[in-house]
C-alpha cells in the first residue's frame, strides 16, 4: 500500500511537471511578442529605399526616400524626389529630432509638440516616420487573443502608454503574426479612445533576409478617400553604421 502511494505521488508530480512545462512553452507574453516584432523590423541597423504615395479624393502625389536607422535611438530619412523636395532630411538622435530644409538653408529642431503633426502632407505623423516613441519601452502590453489577418494567425495586443511617457497616442492595438512576428495591422487611438488611423501591412515578401510586409497603408478613420502608401523598394539589415553618421552635418550631406 505504501509503494502504491509512492507511485501515485510520483505520477502526480510528473503530471504536474509536464503541465507546467507545457504552460511555460506556450504562447510568449505580450511584451516578448512586441520585442521580437520590433527587433525584426529594425535589426541592429537598416538601410533602404522607399516610395511614398499620398492619395486624396482629387489628387495623388508620389515621393521617394532613402532611410538609415540604428537601433531605437538613431534614424535618418532623406527625400530624393520629386525635385522640389529633393534634399530635405529628417534626423532623430535619441529623443531629439531635426529637419533640414535645403531650399532655405535651415535646420529646424522639432519640439515634442510637432510629433503628432502630418509628415510632409501625408497621413503619417512625424512620430510614425522616425519612431520617436518606443512601442517596447513607453507602453504597457496586454495580449487580447488571436485573430487572422491577411491569412496569417496573429496575436492581438493592446498597448497603453505609461503615465510619464511622452507619446502621441492614447492607445495602440497591434496584430502580429504568430510565426514570423510581422506587424500586419495597427490601430491608433487618441486619448478619448477614438480611432484615428489604421496601418495595414501587405505584400509580404523576403527583404534583407527577413519575411516582412513590403507595403504599408495608413488609412485615417474620419477622412474618406484619404490614404498614404509606403512601398519598400529595397532593404538591408545589420550593415555597420557609425553613430557619427547620424549628425546634423551628415543630414545636410546625405545623398
């Protein structure tokens, strides 16, 4: 009888151990998912060429750009076309951002209050383009469940900003694919919980050795017929870039 009790105890412990192991190896936490997705999209460094199309009910405008980034702290965007905007550049170093306007030979330091403003007339904000806020650091994360987006099973995650965080949005909801950690849909809400913008990731393809959406569409919630499309024309990751490259002098000389 004693041996039977011992065997029963061992079996119970083994079952509990397997159950806990299975739980531990289940879905990652919301923060882990956000980190993996953010790291995949950025890499240690990234360089690329972009085409942006601004769509309005009565007109369409196209722009081309080059971009460089290093981690969360450094990014540089250079406008390469059309001719009237060519040479304009945007620099981010840590929490500061500058705009170089060659037509007036002037560098403008952009205050936090300008982060929510439209970027060059598009539906993206200044914050969207240079990622001034960090979706990893500046928000609390909550896993809401799973949904299918563009044929991919996705984690649905809610991001609520920390009280002290200097961020634009009152809430963000992101859908991230469970296998490749691609951001396929993002909804941005204001402080009153009204939907402002939706960004959709489309045309998934391999870029820079990673599977990523090659096309992003931002759709304003209250402006029918408006849309901005960003197409990634080329993209590479993890090529060495010195911190010194992300300077006001480099911004003026970037080609």
